[in-house]
């Protein structure tokens, strides 16, 4: 059976979930999960009351499945506002002077923000939006790093019934433009810049370029609100369109329209996620889903202790507001009246022990990351652990990519001293949370996710849609949940095709999963061609579309290859057009991807090849290339028309190992 970690008695007894189970009469966490997944109306119907959600109007029906699970409607007849529940409600409860979050700059500067201060900023931004004509259903894009103003912008938009659409601040202008073309925001919030490893990232220039690219593609030009993070004197400016955040919000406190009373199904977030079918998918997360999924997971699984009677726990997840985990951290911790830490820059800059220094100074109780960040800390900061007081830590978290057993053991033994659980999460942007994750009361094996989340009726299917155990299969959800995307943004057909067509009536998530002989669940990677570089997802077709836009390239294939630090790196293969010059083409294509998507997505290598493995119908078999890149012997080579191409690819890949 190998190594199994068992939670210490004090961890179990002091946990939120143990106290809940005792109150409800459950003898084990497994029993609670089974009840929650077998009877989703019981679980999701009672969850708002268990957590303390404040309704403007109580719902009359938990879920309406009359149009099938694909179009489930939750909490019919109710009125709700997610932003109200994570800001206004806390002030109303008398917690206005409690700290909502602390922002720490790369240079060590800090801003501590109470719930009352946050409500003031959120209210003034809500008033600004109403004044410039932003209303219910309009999109507000946020192309900025994790700043206090970014959080206020997200919550202020949600509060008046607009839709907040955070965009990763590391994306290059073309990637941002594509998201602006799809979402057509009325307002774009950005920053004049931010520091990265001591160098200035000129974000306003990138925002301007993205807006221009989107305009050329037919998108309307948004108003631009600029957060003056760097207080630059040379920030480019467009009079009549651009406005400083501080100027725009000045004097707006008295004109706050207040929180909108909304259908729980009303969209709160528009989160774009890369896929394998071309353009990014726009996941539409409802107010009910935005509020309930993170809050449930923070309370029952991360074991964030609420701040109702005394200051609660403090969560720090290494993330960006433009990735799902940014909004997830904000909503989950603040709903519970706890606190969270938002940190600018890298956890190992300007010195390797920065992460440990921050944990010690701010008494962080919960520390979350993608496996890449953990590998970075293991490599560069492991020798410094004992120089800092990390006794405040109660749990760790990992998501964004599978964590290898060696790194899992390092977190548990070196960081956690085998006294703290690693809550390994797996879900996705499309469900604004997790399908699989443990709680602090269950035993764990290296790299495991333990099993289903509460209320998430998941399984592992084979190709015929039959449940399998002991062998890999496809992760599916057999019942809906409130946080599942409400279709895809302006593309209902793609929504059905992507998630509900492989196994009719069952959500196909696209992850390759395994349930072992002891019942522990694992994610083995994506079943499709999504590549995860340091926890950041990019669709292979998005990369290949850039390569094939070069006049010398006929076809391309991009895959992820294992990397000790980043988890995966991008490897691309390009077939040149007849008679095209290939001199310097490899480096040119790498630069081209970087310019379009950002440095994070620059391919590790681009190989120029005369052919790629393909079927008799001419289709390139990316699965074979992906297997070769991962060191796996490809299967079913008999379907290939040109098996000799496999040996050529194998030899090229050996040059980078």
C-alpha cells in the first residue's frame, strides 16, 4: 500500500467538518460525502443555511431539472448577491474593523484593508459603474495584477449585477484582445504597470495594444480605468477614454446604488479558459455558484476557521486575479469573515526565503500553490525552512496541475512535519471549484486527491461510459452542481459539445483519472491536448494557430513535455511549406508565440520537421506525439500511415532530455 498519512487527533477534533459531522450525526467523512452526492437536493438545499448565506428572498425550489442536467436552474424564486455576502454582510455583522486582506508589494510595501475599507472602495466603484451606464449583464474586464483595486473592481461589478471578467496580467496583447473581442466589456480596469523581478512590466501599453487589436476585429472600445500602481510619469494616455482609478472614484461614496437583488442564476463571473477547439472558452459562473462552491471548500475542506467571534484564519494562495484561484480565494475566505494575503511577484524574489518570511510575518494559516511553485521552493528555499517560524501553518493546498509524489512528500515532511494535511484540489474554471479534494480528517497517499467533493457526484468512466476501478479512465460528473458554467459565453452549442456530448446526460471534464485498489483518487493529466505550464493552461490549438499563421508554416503540432520545475513545457513541431526558407525559423516561431501570448508560453523548443505521425485520413495524431514527449511508448501505431515519423520525432525529443 505504500506510505499513508493519517491526520493527528487534534487536527481532526478542531476541524470544522468534524464539528459539523458530530452535529449532524455522521460517523465518518466518507458517509457525509456519500449522502451529499446521492441526495444533491438535500445537500445543496441546506448548504446556504449551514454556511450562513444571506438571501434577499428565500428560494422556493432547490433545483429545476426540467430541461435536463445540462441546463439545471438552481434556487428558483430566490434573490441573492454574491458580492453583498462577502463584503456588505460582514460589515453588517459588526466585523467592519476586521482585516479582509493584506497586499504585499515586491518591494516589501504593504496595504492592510479592513472589511469597512473594502466596502467603501467597492461601493464607490459600483457608483462609478452606474454613473457611466454599466448595468446588469454588462461586462467589466480586469486586466491587472492582484491589487486591492483589482479585488474592489471585481466585487463592485458583481455587486450591481454586472459581470466581472478578470484576465491574467501576464497575457500578451493578442491573447487579451481575443478575450475582449468575445466579452465586449464596457469598462476595462488595468494598471500603469507592476514590478516583476525588479523590472517594470508596462501593462498600460499592453492594454492599449490589446484594445486596438480588438477594435480592428470589430469590438467596441471600452472606457479604461487605470490603477496607478507605479505612479509613472510616462504612462501613455488617451484623453476622453482613459481615467485614473483615484479620480474616477473621488466623491462617489454618496451615490452608491447598493447591491442588486438578483436571481441566483444571474452571471457574476466570466472566466476564460483555454481549450482544444480554438478560441478560449468563456465560463459563465452564476451568483449562487460563485458564492457557494468556494465557501463550501474553504469551510469543509481547507478548514478555514471563520472570523465570527475572533479573527479567523489567513489564506495565501500563490495566484493572480486572472486565474480562477484568485476570485476563489477572495470569495471563499471573505465569506467566512477570515483574511487572505495577496502578494506581488514571486515567492523567491528578491530573496529565496521570501515565502517563509511572509508566512512568519503575517501568520499565514493556509498556504496554497501550484505544484510548479512548490518545486521552485523545494529547489531554492528548502535549506531556509528552519530559519523561520512557520508554526502558524495548519494546512497546505495544491491545484492547477498534478503534484508529483516527491514534491508531495517534501511538502508533507519538510514543511508540514507530518502534522498538517496537503489539500490537493482538482476541478476547473468551468466549475469555479473542485470535483475532487480531501478534508483534514481523512488519510492521504502521496499525490492523491482522496475523492469526491461534497455534493459532487463524480465517477471515472471508460470509453463506453462504464465506471472503472484500478485502471485509468475519464473523470465525469453524473449530477449537476450550482457552480457549473451556465453554458459558454454566447456559444451554447459549444457548451453541449464540450461537456455533455461524449456521455449524454453526464458532464465530461476532460481529465484522465484513476481510483486505486484502496479507493484513493488521482488525476493523471488531461485527456485532451491542454498544456499546463507552471499551472497556466493553454490550448494546443491556440499555439498551433499562431505557428501556422507564419507564411512559411504549413502545419504544426504542440504538446506538453514533463519538466522538473514547471511541470510541463511547450514543445512544438512545424512542417514548412514547400520551398519555404527555414533558416532561423525555429527561433522566429518561439518569439512569435511569446509576442502573442506572453513569456510564460514561449515554447521550450520548436522543431522543423518534414512530416508528423498521421492517420490514413491525414489527421496528425497528437496523442502519439504527446506520449513520446512524456516518455511513454505510443499505443495503436497500426493506425498510422507513416510510422517512420515516430522514430524521427523520438530522436528529436531525445536531444532535449
